[in-house]
C-alpha cells in the first residue's frame, strides 16, 4: 500500500506553465505525424483510392497488392528481390560499423593526442563541412574509376565512410573525457586500444549512436553508387531498385512507388525512435540546438 501511494502522480508538479506547454506540444506532435500517416495510407490504398479527389489521409480498404507487385516485377528482371535486399544489408552493415569505428578512433586521436598535423586535420575536417556531396561528385567518380573500385561492393562502401559532421560531434564528446582517467588507466597498464574501447567509447555512447543513425540513413537511402559506378545488376542495392518506381511516370506505378517509399522509410523511423534519447543527448552536449 505504501509503495502504491508513493508511486502516485503528485498533481502539484504540474504548474499552469507546464499545462500550456503540453496543450501546445500535443497538437504539434499530432500535426508532425500527418506525413507518416499519409505515407502509410498511400502504400496500402487500392488504385481507386490513390486517385480519388479530394484525397483521403487514411485508407478505407487496405490492400497488399502494391507490395505484391513489387515482388513480382523484381522476379521478372532476372535478379530476385531478395538479392537487392541482401546487397543493401551487407553494404549498410559494413559501412555503419566501419564508419563508427573510423570516426570514433579519429576523434580520439585528434582530441587526446599531440602531433604536428593535428590542427591541420581539424581545419580540413571543418572545411569539409562546407561541401555537399554533389560538389565532390566528379573527383569521387575519378577516384573510383582510377582505383578500379567500379562494379564492386567497395564502390558502395568507401565513398560513405568519412563523415565530417560525425567527426565533429564525436570529438566534442571525447574532449569532455578527463585526461586524469586516461592517465590512471595507463598507469594500470592499459594500452591505446584498451583506452579507446574500455574507457573512452563507453562514455561517448550517445555520440556514437548519432553517428550510426546518420550513417545508416545516408547508406540505406543512397542510389548514387548503383546508378553511376555499378553495372552488374546483381550488385545494385535495394534503394536503387525501389527508386525506379518513384521515377516512373506510369500512373499504374503510383501504388508501388508509395509502397517503396514506406519500405525505405520504415527502418529509418524505427532506428530513430529506438535511439532518439541518445540523439537528443548528443545535441545538448555538442552545443547544437
């Protein structure tokens, strides 16, 4: 009985200002959910509801025909749909793991190590933040072709490994790790790998989770490598295949385009919801509002 009474909500904790905040926040959250509901509704609508005017937000007679058509059309191209999906899973998994490790180890070196090129590398990373991917499309293409990475999994993976914004965020977290802790670990006999994996990385988990989310979104949705660098159809990614429905002007493809958009959107939403608390923690520590 005592535990039950202690767990009851104290009405005094909710002031008038907090009530106004929730009155404003809840409708705003519902408004932000409208695009999600629209994407889900479009994916499950039959053809007559897709072209109904005025359009309806929710589906009245849900159907899986658009998803079935995606599967059937993939099997007629000579490459099964599962092959595109496996390619995306391989490329995304390898790229995310490698990018997080590369970003974290580089941030540790730039934050806690003293060497001549340190300031120059920091400025180079800051300069890289100003360039969008389109600005380096031609140099990237020349590098991939000259090094023989075209028509290979490496053409998917290597161009997306470096994340200047991720390095900037992670370095802010590593800077906050006290040097005294590292010195104590060195006295106990810890090497550099032990310092990174047992001391530093556990303390910067929110930043690493944020980098993982950003990298996943960039790789999972990428179609550039399949369009430009890959000729073999069996090496192209799931996002490339689904993007073909979005760019097709045939009205019959509208349902499949909506279903493809939902398939590509769902993993991003699930991962962000699962790690949203860590992302918010990263933004508050790095000074980004």
